[in-house]
């Protein structure tokens, strides 16, 4: 996906949801009311959410191209009383992980009456017998207050594990459903588990719940943790603005998360309304020249006496194209430090002019992602968790819960991990950044 609203490459074959078999049991969910029949609250596999509401895409047969809508099914695949479900959390932290675990637990235990619910410890590593990390049994006492905590109560790790070994572990613990909470690396791992399960023809459901503080998972219009990140980032920007405003020739430089996409930097800049330059991975900028960052910053200080710069961690990587970058345990390329790079360039520029400045560099990355989720993220976590449970109990597998047009949808994990989501630099968000900062249009 070229931009965050570009669906031109999606075909109907890429939206087909796998399932373990036909429904075998009636759902235990009770929706009866005086005004609505119970079956009005269930969703069928024929219920679709259009891929695009701006320009209707059609399939080869001429039918509108749509996603399978998420929600409770009237018929389910698993017998709740004989079902064991498990959760695994992988990758970096994001506000809301514990909220997802808690809501999914209550949907499973209270509404579907699933008796056996497990938590895999320390990510996919916990499915490696050599780790000696047996799953923990979840109960109401374990999950009741975890939504008040940041991070994940189950622990996390990065890096792949052997799929066949992980499936062996699932079988050893009698797991029928595995919920995989994580970003693109986690979902690639979930897809590998799903493929191994299918190769063995095992009745195990693999369901992904997307987690990324950067908001950069395709087909997920808003990921949980993102709103919390914006609020925390805006607080850091406020501090940078105060430092810059109250100093002589003050410059506040704030580096925010966003390895490949600038959603946090852009969103926090719009919330703050105190940022003068926002730098994101989607747009290359120059340092020198009439439209360069350094001359523009110089003009800003001459006219206003202070300035605030927000830079996403993945911005400006073109300055390091001749330098090799490291990789994390998941195989993701690590961005070279644009914050320290800019700090040095800004200081050198004004030193060369003989102009003293007061520069404060703030990097709040880990303080942003380790906090508890705010109100809207808590709501989003709850909804994603419950839709994941509905999908799994219906025997859906190899899928991830997405969100488009204010509807929750089912998506094949393979389709999601083979796409990328970037900020649309012609869209409303980036236009709002340009209007609020007044920065050059690089």
C-alpha cells in the first residue's frame, strides 16, 4: 500500500478467510431482548465491509469488493467446555496490551464459558521448551486489575522461534486457540505457526490482534496505544516548547517513535500546535539551501526567538545511506539516530554563524510506550479483544482483526504482512501539520 488509503492492489483472493470447518455448536451468547430477536445481533460470513467507500471496487464477478465483517457468529466451531485458549504477547511494548488480555479473558470465560485460559510467558520464546517457561493459567484474580498497568503482564521478547517446535508446544499444552498480540514481526510468526498447523491438519485456530504504537499496520485504521502515545508525546512537546520559549534563542528538539511511518510525530504536532518543524520518514528534507531545515530554523529564531522541532526516529535516514544499520532480534532494521545527528548539525550551524543558542534535546520514547492506556485506547482494546474471541470460537484461523470505515473486519494475516502502511503525505493529517507548523513543503 503506497499510502494509508491506497487499496488499488487488493484482490478478492487476498481477502478470503480460512476456517477450521463448518460450525458444530450453537453459540452460547445470549442477545434476547423485547425489541430485537437474538439472531439480529449475530454476524454472518456474507456480511461485508466495502474495501473503499469513495470508489466502489468490484470482484471478477462484478460484486462489490469487501472484507469479511467481524462479530459473533450464531454457529461456532469449538465446544466451549472442551476448549483451551492461550495468549502470547511479542515485540515492543504498547499501551493497552493488558487491556486486550483482560477483555478477551472475560469474553472467553464469562460469555463463552471457556474453562481453560493460558498465558504464554515472554513471547514466542515461551513456546520453546528449552526456555523452561510453562504457560501460566489465567483466572479472574490474575487479570482483574491488569488493565491499570502498563506493559504486558505476560512478558515479551523479540525474535523468531521454530514453527514446528511452537506447534508441538501448543499440542503438549492442549491449546485449541492461540491469540497473537503484536506487530508485523509477531504476525509473521503467527502466520508461520498457522502454516505449520495447516500442514499437520490440526484443529487449532490462530488469531492475530494487531499491536503497534506507530499505527503502521495495514488495514488497521487506528491501532490501540496510538492515542495514548499522542497524548504522552504532546506532553513532551509542551516541555520542549517551554524550555525553548523561556531561553535566549531556544530550540527544543523532540525525537518520537516512528521507524517507518510518521503518524506519531504528525499527530502529536497537530495536537500540540506548538511545533515549527515536523520531520517524518515519508518525506526527505535537506539541511542546507533556501528550503533547507537549518536556514529555515535560522529565520524562525530571527523572527520569533525560539523554535520546536519534532522528528520521527525513522526520518532523515537518507543522510546515513552510506552507513550500515543494525537489526533487532526480529530482523527489523534499526534507524540510525537522527535525533543526535540533528542536534550536532544544528549546534555546528549556529556556532559557524557565531550565534549562541540554547538547545534542549528530548527523547521520551520509552516513557511513552510503557504507560497505561488512556480512555479511547481502552475502549479500542476491548473491542478488538472481543472480536478476536468471536472469530476464534467460530473456527476462523490465520486471520488478524482489522478496522476500516469504523467497522471491525477479518483479514488474512498473510495479506496484512505483505503490505505496508505509511502516512499519506497528500492527506488531511499531513496538511494539518503543514498548516500548523508553517514549515517548508519539502
